[in-house]
């Protein structure tokens, strides 16, 4: 069989500029101020996040990989997927465990990664193609905050949404995303979700505020992105990195805290933004889940969990869900 790579770019040429302008204007004129975490990931931000995943405090990536290595054959058996779709594929490193299991099971025909970065997507697609001869690689450049272009590849399809990214949505955003995803699936399809679990607040806080300060540097890199892209004059040294556990919402909130009152100019938006001493600019939410809460979220979006797997320390879960059977 001859393999190939196809890359579809669904984004208009000015997509990133328009979205960045809109997100920054809306987020920095709101009360409280906030920015979406997707703007962390320029080249420097991606490099820093890779370093974060290797830190002793940041258990999430290791726990998820441990689960996938232990249970990928089960996932392949339960889904018998012919197409593996991955949302937010990045480098696709963890997905190779699934690709290996589905290939060994004899069902896999196509891999369909979806990512906002064309460069990262193309590099990952070509790497996968080289490692899996005969596999069709159908990649899509898309911002799934805005759209969810699940390809029509041969079914059944398995949609992988790993890395605990589901926790970066707030409650309303999560409901919207899951409902859109459910509507895009057929009864034979399935979704595989990685989610971090509620645990000791100390363990959680340390995962987002490491002793080496890598996460702090990652957080402040967002300001450098805004300076470069919008000609802003943020002074990263004027902010402290903050990660706090919200007991009520059961989530980590990562923020930048102004060390003193000052004003930031953003010429590209013709905007001046004032910060008071101690004011927080929220940069990321990371919701942690209990099984009943996540099952309820899925159920409200017509998705039914069928299998749950955790690491031995019960820190993280990977779950398999299918569209809820609808009565006629």
C-alpha cells in the first residue's frame, strides 16, 4: 500500500492576527482580566512547556503515558478504529502508543491529526508517515476553539483528546465543545479523553509552580508574545507568577500578578491598559475532575463513558466514551 500525507488548511491567512487582536482586546478590558492559554505557544513557549513536562512536580504527562502504555491494546480492542483522529496533536508523541496498538490490531488505515500550528502539524505528519508505512495521514490545520472539522475517514473513528486539555475550558466552554464533538460522531465512533483528577492541593499547586521556575517563565512568555506581535510594552519583571487552587471550582488558576500599579500600551490595538498593585491577569484554568462530575459533563452532551483507566497512583484518568444511543 502506498502511503501519503495530505494537509488541509481551514484557516484564513489573517486568522491569527484577528483572533489575537480580539482575544487581547476582550480579555484586557474585562473585569477581571484574562487571556486564553493558547497564546502561550510560540516557539519559545512550546520549548518551555516541553521542559515543564519533564519536571519532577509535573506528573500529568508521565501519568497519562503510563496509562496509555498499559491500556492501548484494550483501547484498540474496544474501538477497532480504522481512523485515529487527534485534536491538538502537537508532536503526536503520545499518540504513537495508540498507533502501535491499532496497527497491531490490524484495523488502522488512517491518522488524522488536527492542530492550530501548520508547522508542528506538518512535521508530525511527515514523522508519522515515515514510521508507519502504508498509513494515510490526513492532517487539518484548524482552531478547534472556533470549529471542529472531524474528517470523514474510514470508520469506526477514534477521536483522541489527550493531555488534560479538557480542563482548560470553563464549564460553559466545556459543554459547548463536548456537544459539538458529540454531534460530529456516528454511533460507531468513540472519543478518548485524558483528564487530571482532584488530589492534594499541595501536589496540584506544585505542578503549576515548580521549584526551578520554569512554569513562571512559561507564564511570563505570554507577555513577550504580546510585545512582539502587538508592539506592546509589557515589562515581565513587573509581574509575579501565581498558581492557586480554587477549592470551590476544583481547578488551578494560573495568573500574572502586578507587582505595582502601572499602565501598559498596546499600539496595535490603540489601547492602554492599567494594572493596580496586586491585580491578577488570569492566563490559564486547569480544572481537575472527579469521575461523577466528568461523567455528568459527558452525559449532558450525549456522550456515555464506557471505560475508565487510571495510573497506579490514581492521579490521572484516560476514559473512553461513545455517543449516547438515541431512542427513536
